[in-house]
C-alpha cells in the first residue's frame, strides 16, 4: 500500500495503490459555481473482476465556523435534508432564524462514467452512519457492511453520504465524481444538481479551474512557485508549527493578555503573521508578503499581517516611508489598520512586554535577515529525543473473565437501572453495547469547579466558568463522545494497552458504570485485573480526583504502567487557547503546572496535574503523545518505553503522567491522579499536596457522600409512585444544584453564564434544603440590574460582562422569587439587604440587544427597591391593555413578535398579575418600608385583568399580539393556534374567570397532550410555512424544542395548573408522563427516548422519526420545576416560615403517602391518608396525636421527632381557583 500527493494551483491529486487497485482522486473548486468536485478514478490491474463500493461522508454546517465550534448541537437543529431522486442528489437547507436571513442550501451529487451495479444509497443522519462511540475512522455503516438507511428530514446531526457500487473487469478503469456545493434556493440547488449529475462535466470544470488559476496569478503578479510558497505559508497559519514561532523561552516570557494588543489596533481575534526588517533593501520581502497576503485573502484566509520596523527611529524615516509606499503600490492601502489587513508598526515605540506579547501570539514570525521566505518556510525537525520503542517481553496472555456482582436494580431497561434506593444509576455495557445517547453526570462543587463525565469516560473539566475557562475540551458531540481526559493501562510484559473506561479503547469485556450524586465509578475486569475508577471533586477544593483501584486476579506477578492524559484548553477552545499555554514540571511537587497568560481575566490562574506515585515520567507535548495522524485509541506514546519529559512553551499542549506499578497475585493498589486549577501557584501546590495521598482522597469522598445525603435527606417522600420517589428524593435537586446553579453546564449546552431568570427559578426548589443558596442568588441577581430597572439577560462571572436586551420577563422574576423566598423561609431581612445597580449605554432604538461590560453604579438600594424598580419598568401597556412583549418574553424564540415596541404578551399579563399579587403585601407601608406603590400596583392589576379577559379567544386564551395587532395563539392562526403557557398561567395567576380557566385547560388536554407520544406540546401546530414571523423559534425544525415540541419547563406548568384546579388524577398522570424514568423503563422506551432516564430533559421532540426522543438534558430549569410540581402541588407540601401548610392534590387511587421533613435537628414524619379515594381536601390534621384547627402545622426546632397525620376528606368550600399569588403572599388566608 502506498500514497502519493501532489498540490498544484488549480487542483490536488491523491494516488493510492493497493491489492491490484490504483485510485486517483482529483479535487478542484468550480470556477463557475460555489462547488467542489472530487473525481475518483479506479483502475483494476488485478487478474479478476472487482466490485468496489464508494461511500462519501461530509458533515453539514451551513453556518459561520464560529457557530459550529461554539455550539454545534444548537446550530444543527435548524437544518433539514432531502433526497432529490431525479438527480440522485442530496439537499440540505438551513432554516432561516428571521425573515432577514439569507436562504442557505447545500447539495451533494454523485455521478459515474459507467453504470452502477446497484441503486444509489444515501444517508443524512450522522448517528446512523457513524454509530454511537464511533468516529469517521470506523463508521458502522462501512465497517459493519450495513446498507445506508436512506434517512432524510430533521436528522438533528446532519451529514451528506452517497453510496454506489461499480464492477471492474481486469484492466478496466471507471470514474465517479462527487460534487458538493451551496445554492441560494432550492431551485438553484436543483439546477446545480442537474448540471453536476454528468460525470463528464469534470473535464470542463477542470480546464476552467486551471484557467482561473492562471488569470489570478497573472493579476497578482505571482508565478506558480511563489503561489506554492504562499500555500506553504497558509499551512503554518492554519496549523500550529513551532518552527516559525519564537523560541519557547520567548513565549514563556509573556505575561500579558489579549487586551494588550488593542493599544496597537490589533484585535488578536485573527491569526497574526509578523515580518521583521530593519534595512531598506529588505522591503522586497515586504512586497512579496503583501502579495502573499492578497493571494491568501483571495482564497478566503484572513490574517493580520504586521510589519515591524526594527530600524531605530531617525529623522529621515526612509525605511518607514518605503514600507508605506510598498503598501500603496500593492493596492492594499484600504487594508491598513483594518481587521484582516496590514499593520505597520515601529518596534522602538512599542513597550517591551507588548512586543513579547505580539511575538508570543503570532502564528508566523519572518525575520528578513534570516534569509528568503523560501528558506524560512523549510520545515525543520523539532529538537528532542523520544524514548525508545517498547519491546514486549512476553506474548499477550489469556485470562479467565471475572463476572460483575450486579446490585439489585429497579426500573432496569436492559441497559441500566437504579441501585441503593436511587442513590446510583447503574449502566451495564456488554460486548458491542452502547447507550443510545451520552448518559452523563455533571459534578460541581462550592469552589466554582466541576466536570462532566459520561458512561464512556472522558468529559471535560472547568474552573470558575464552564465556558470561559475550560481546562479540557467540551465536545458537544453526542455521537462519537470523544474523551479528552483518559487513564490508560499497559501490561509492561506483553505491551497490551487498554482503558478502564469504554472509550477510547473498547474491549469485549463488560463495563459497569455507576453515576451517583457527586461522583461516578467505572468498573471493568480484563487482562486478569479488576479495575475500579472513582472520579469526584471534593466539596470545597478546585480539583478533580481520579482514584484508580487495581487488583491482580491472576496467578502471576504483574508489571503495569498507568498513564493519565489530559488535553489542555485553559480557555474557551483548544484551537484558540492551545498556542498560548506554557507548562512546567516541578518534580519535588510531583506535579506539572500550566498557565495561559493570554486568557484575559483567568490569565494568572494555574492549572496542574499530580499523582500519588512518587516516580513518574511525563510529557506536555500532545504531538508526542498521540503521534502524527495518530489517535487516542492508539497513542504513539504507549508504543514507547516512557514519556520524554518535554514541557515549556510552543507545544501542542497536554498534561500526561505515566507511573509504573507492580502487583503480586491477589494484591491491590490504589493510584491517585489530580487535575485542578487555582488562583496562584502557591495555592495549586498546597491543594496538590493535600490530596496526593489515598487516605486524604478517601476522606474527601466520604465528605461528598455526607453532603449529598444531608442535602437530599432534608425531604424524602414515599408514595405509591416509586418512579416519583426515586426522581424527587435523589436526582432533581442534584441536577438543579450541580448543573444549573454551580456548573451552568452539561453535555448539550455549556454556557458558563448566569441567566437572570434561569438561576432565580432554579433556587426556588432549594429553599427547603439550602435556603442560603437561594438567598445568595437573589443578591447576585439584584446586583445585575441597571438603575433604570431592566437587567442583564445573562452575564459571565467574574467579569460581569453580559447582554442587555428588551426581554420583558427577565426583571419580573426577581420580585417573583423574592416573594416566594420570604414567604417560604420567613426571612424578611433580605428585603433590607443592599445591592448595587449597574450602569451601561441604553439600547439604541434599532437594537434588540447589546453585549457589554457594565460599570458598577455608585447607587445602591435595598432588595425591596430593586424588586419595585423591576415592576415599575414593566407597567407599560399596549393598545389591548396587555404588557409589552419587547424582544421576547419567557419564550426567547418569539423575539420578533414585539420587536417594534407595540407587540403585547398575554402570558406576561398573567405573570405580572402573579407578581403584583405576591409582591404588593411586601410593600405595605411601615416604619422601615415607606412606599406609595401598593395602591398603584392594585390599580394596575385591575387594568390587567380586563385586558386579559379580552384576550379570550373562544375556547382558550390568545398567546400574544404582534406589533401590527395580529393575534398569536388564536384559532384564526394556521400555526401556533394554541400555546400552553397562556392557559396554564391563567390558572396559576388566580385571576382568570374560573370557567374560562377550566375550559382553557380542557383545550390543552385536547390539543397539546399527546399520551401516545409521551409528551405535552408547548404549542400547536408548530411554525413552518405561514407568513407569521414570530422570531427564531420558526427557524427550528417543526416539532423540535420551542417550535411545537415539548418544552418540559412549560409542560410542568400544565401539571401544576391541573393540580391547582383540583384534578389530582390528571396531575399525577401527567407527572408520570413527564418523568424520565418512565420514558426509559423498557427496552422499547429506552431506544425511543434515548437520553438519561435519571434527570429531567429540557425538551422532547415531536417530529418523526424522533417523536418521543429526549432532547437536551441536565442543564434545564425543568428540574427545579419538576421537584416543586411533585412536592408542593401534588403532595401539597408548602413551607411558610415557621409553619407547614399541607394541601395535597393526588390521584384518587393513592391510599397513602409519606413525607419525612428534617428541619435542623428536628424531624417531621408526615403521613397522608386517603380513605375515601379523593383528589383533594383536608378532613383533619394532627400533630403528635393532637388535632390541629387548620391545615397548618407550627414548626419548632426542639431536636425531636414529630408525627403529623393528615386525612383527606371533605372540607369547607373555598374559591375554585386559589391563586398562586395568595399561596406566596397570604398564607394565613389560604385554605
């Protein structure tokens, strides 16, 4: 087998020779259309006929590269695919997110010069093509000889793949052409498919490409040799190559961040190429590189070209003038000091530290005195001696397999189930078995540190901010799930290499994965060894601990090496951060340290890896570890004796440590690996020393278990619904605290930011177990409010940078949550806490948002005043008497309904009524709270009620009015005729007319609850082809996420609304419908739902073939609302300061349930009996056998255990609709 590659100005040629076949692939770009063509010529030089199958594969983006790098799972949701049979072509369309978006289509065409012996097969679903856990190196569609599935439509992760099979007689040659292009419309795509279905068109396009190349070179005054030189320069710009960067000692000197470039007009966002010269006769090299800059710009490669004049300043400035003239005569004067342009700077006017910074971040530094450009572009081998190749002493051994001892599992679905009362979710992966989607665990601690890990291992780690300061890469690839943190094992006698996790090296033996609260454990038995890997983070230290336990099950002494590998980021992404990372081994500390001085506000932080093993080898060079064109499944470093010890600057960075251990027969060993980051090197050393010992690690793990048992043990329920018990008792609060509040990250989304409305809602679920967390978040949010009353939609810490918007609901969640917190905890002191305002430019009239760094205002105010300002800013009404929608309300995707400032929101009207009812009592005048707002709020409430009743559409409430007055969520609409949240909050607000509220919920039942599909739609029908332009929600594929799929957040409001109506049967049933445990409790359900059965999913898809499939998990506000729906509205547990009010609304068939509530040192055992099979009503309540006069129990902290007994029965009639506001603000009047 051999390869040969040739690059020329108009095309690339690749030849491969093997097994009597010669393939020749020619790649060109069409001179007429936005298309690339790949012609594969196959010649059969063997003596027998051959059948050859050709399969193409291309991942579809149709978006800016930054969008795909930043959040591919989101970007992919807007793409639909189709197969155009007449031309055997695949089309892909990116749905526009607004009416202003330019349509984007892509096409993929297959053409042959001879007849294919089978029909064309196609695939556009990446999951089906690659298979879970696989990559383009080993796709199941090829490796397992599977036919392509011919899947098109809303595939969620799109590709283009076409397949044909041809037969070649001896000495016969055939040609196949694959063309991929982009088009402005479907009609244009069809026309291009018609053109490129003819394989012979390649010859014409090839001639045109050659002609265009000659014309371009003539125009730019370059010849083919110089063009080739510039192409080599492009390779250095695109791919890191240390040979043209400054030496490691220079790179290590840099201590400045990206902002240090701004004084020189250079953003640092684009690659930088520097030319240094100090003689006038070297201006010719500047002219050459100016041609190169123009040439590469014409190819679409943008970079900042910085010409540094090293000549000392003198009176004549002849060199400076010559450089200016060179730019003018090149025709590039318009690019001076522009992004992607040319920057002429003098070295002697630049401070030394800024010169160091500029050189440190440059991809290429050319120095005129070092010779010609060609001389400097010669690739020189990097100095450094690698360890010797590993030579096995023994052949690979065969060991008897060791079976797992599986714990008893509940809700086992063939792949996983709950163990130990729900404390763990246990996944069992047998040979060839994969979870249908990443089944992950999100672990975060109070030190603003955390990591994500999946059933396959890997994951990623962050410190302080899970988006801005990732220590290792976040992949967002649910198909391949590539690991970036790995532990390898190698038998030092046979050379056998494997991992204790399913990836990156998958063995035939089974894997058992146990996800618990705050930790994950991998168990595996192979090669005569039992392997257990425990991964967790201590409660209060910024470090991830991996404790590997090995036991020798064989009869022989074993010599092993254990290697820990981490791919480094120290920023947002490896592509931008990697070149700036500097590493340093400190042998006496048993650790490798790393920093990225370019990482702005995190520049001074220090990351590290350490181990409990006193002797180890190491490397910080990813190229050494993986090898050129290597993979993590077969790393080059594990084919050598040890690691080289290479560290410093200018490397493709990683942190790898390898230690050797020996195990006697039956002996067990534990090895600790650490990955962390701290504010200073001294703190990093201290934490590394603290956790290097196995004893310290075990103690820290006991602390983690104790923390979660205490937090989750504050309230425990036992009902006839075991799935509710499991989810509520162990998982929903863990999901809320770890992923939402602390980590703000998960597999499908890793924002790192605080959302103003998001975390405020989340902490409502924590008031019973961790009220201090809720208090802290309220104060944090209040400090992100502008003095005008509006707030940041989201912001990053520690900088406070965020987005100022026209969203209409964000600010109102502050008074809503404050009212709830005060009522639930009795902590009125928070109202007098002081928080500052922020200041920033007001939004211009034509802008919907602005990303900015606000200033902390000199003005501060009480939390009460912050809440009042939020309400005051929200009191404007439109012509229908409803609140203005702005650039969106709760549904961010409806960002164009009120973009002109006239659109109105019905849902926001209900929500504002709720807020006013809840908050007004807190504003009652007193000596400490003088306020004249109460009457104003009550008058406004009456106005709102009228406008809301006028929004009745006949059978349900409208959702909104567009700027031009067109209704949304109305029977007159073709799309989005009914929206659930306008109905559920009619109930939850308590201000709707009772008969209308009941009828509205009947409409939700009729149109939005889809029991057969296991979902509750947000609205129906989804947006697609109508003339309505509600915003980017219409860009989603119909039935996906907010565009008519289930948005679980809103679906839970449906459960709450039915409970408030007294319909416990439906509330209980729908809670079960939404419970992820029930979605995946069977094998069939598992493969339909796909995602984790143990945490809430943000959404469930409602479009074939994905109907009933779970969407994004973990990072969703639905976890907190699901907890509250069960505890407060179904089980009726409502804390009101030092009182507990009980008002359950349960399914009639429930005869009894229990709640254990631990308040400080006191325990309340609550038993609710339902002897008459009712939904609701309190016949009697007793405390320790003493009858209570109402459904309220006075609480104490006497350190005792108390028994509360409630009997459901007939009660005194009260209003049919009890408003959520009265539950928040007026407990003494509640029934």
